[in-house]
C-alpha cells in the first residue's frame, strides 16, 4: 500500500461472537464447560469461529461471555488471540453478562453499551466454518 491509510471507524469490519449457544443440546458436558470450548480435532470450537472471522477480514471482535465466562477468559489468555499478541489478526474484547439468557438479550446489552458500530457480523462461538464472509458483506453494503 505504500502510504499508511487511516481506517475510518465505519470501515472497520466488526464481529460479535456469542460464546454461549443458549441451548442444552450437549448437556451434561456444557454444565461446567461452555460449548465454545468443547474440543473438535484437539482444538476448542471457538478457535474455528475466530479463524473464520480472520479469514474474512474482520478487524475487531467482541467476545460476548455469559455462563462460565472465567473459563473462556482463561483459554483466551493462552491462545493466539490473547491481548497484546502481535500475531493476532484483530483485537478481541470480552464483555461479560452472566444474566444474559438469549441472543436477543445479548444484542440489547451490546446496543445499550454502545459498542456496536454500524453493520456487524454475529456468529456463535461454536460455529465451525471456513466460509469467506467478505462477498456477503459486499452485497449487503451495496443493497442496504
């Protein structure tokens, strides 16, 4: 790029990762461990969610924590996504609300806190995907 370009706040691609799926499909395993930390091929599910966002060019991630938030924070401290790691493709900001019981509660909470800027991507922390979200964002921006 040569010259360093300033990125406007409205141009930053922001994502919200809901660490809780708000269902009990995997109980009793998820009674003490959040579903996003359940392992798949030796890695927690949330790792796949964050990698999908990185591949899609996301630049700012809010990790919304509800039940067992301390366990997710502990995992985050030892992951590539930890705070201060220059190799991480984006900063991950944790917001905790132990009283949240649904995606709607979480969205209302984030809206009231004023942390959401314009359009954003919302995914579950137990999403396993390698889809490139950029084309969908482009179509959305063109049409809305």
